[in-house]
C-alpha cells in the first residue's frame, strides 16, 4: 500500500493567497464604485422627506394646533404617503444601488414607517375601540423605538450630523411610546417638540448633502467621524 504525502501550505503561499483575496476585494469595491459613480446621492432626498413629514406630524403632537383628527389626516397623511413614504422608500432603493447598507436600511425602513402610519391612521385606527387606541399606538411606536436604537449605534459611524438626528429621534420615540402607552398627553407633547428638533436636524443633514454636492466643496459641515 502506498501513502500519499500531505503537504501543509507554507507561509509564502498563505501570504500570497491572503494578498490575492485582499486585491480581489479592493477590485470589487472599485468596480462597484465605478458602476454607481454617475448616480446622484439619494441621501439628501431621503433626509428631506423624513424631515418634512416628521415636522408636520410633530407640530400636531405638541398640541399647539387644536384641531380634529380629520384635519390631521387631511394635512399629514398625503405627505406621509407620497413624500415621507414613497419618496423616501425610493431613496432607500437607490442606496441599495449605491451599496450603502446603512442608507438603504434607514430610508427603506422609515419610508415604510410613514406608509404604515398613513395606513394605520386611515384604515386601522378607526376600527380600534377608542379606549384601547392609545395602547395599540404605543405598541407600534415601541417597535420603531427598538429599531431606531440599533440604527443609532450604526449612525455613530456615519457622521456627526446623522448621528445627532438618530439620537434625538430615539428620545422622541421613547417619549411618544411612553406617552401613548400610558395615555399621558403631556409626555406626547414633549415628544412633539423633540420631533420638531429632529426634523430640523434632518433638514440640516439634507441641506448639507445637496449644498456641498452642488458647490463641490464643504459649505455645511457634517462632522465626519474618524
């Protein structure tokens, strides 16, 4: 009987294999960047859609405007459906094309948030008994609070402007969740004011993206994280 010699790879061949893998990864990254170089940055659109819709709803959440639910639906729902929902969802799809995992998940998810909000308020909420509506709304907000928390952790590696948006948004969701679950109007109002701040922070991040891209230089800093 014969035995076949088994040779272990030496250090040189292992190093060459590792170098080849790294080179292949770099080439793949460069190819992906070249394929998306002619695609505009979808982030300013996604941030603007999120900001405007958040601003409108948050104004109502502050309680400053005393109005009926019908007026709220007439003002917020069309914007939530078309701009905060569909436009932001499209921004998320383009982030997939740009190979931006964070942007793709954020814009697609929050676009779906506004679409589900429109559907919930217009279709589902009227069928829920008024006494239980605050609890179902609170549960819905709790789910988004959890999602926003781990997106905040990822945002800490994007830039300072985006990280601040997610930080204030997380606190806003916490207040709105607690306020709705326990039916505390004053806490909902606090969440409304923080929501307005969130909207302006998102508007700033959007404005920085489009202004800096148009002027071909940094006009508005986003505070890169090293």
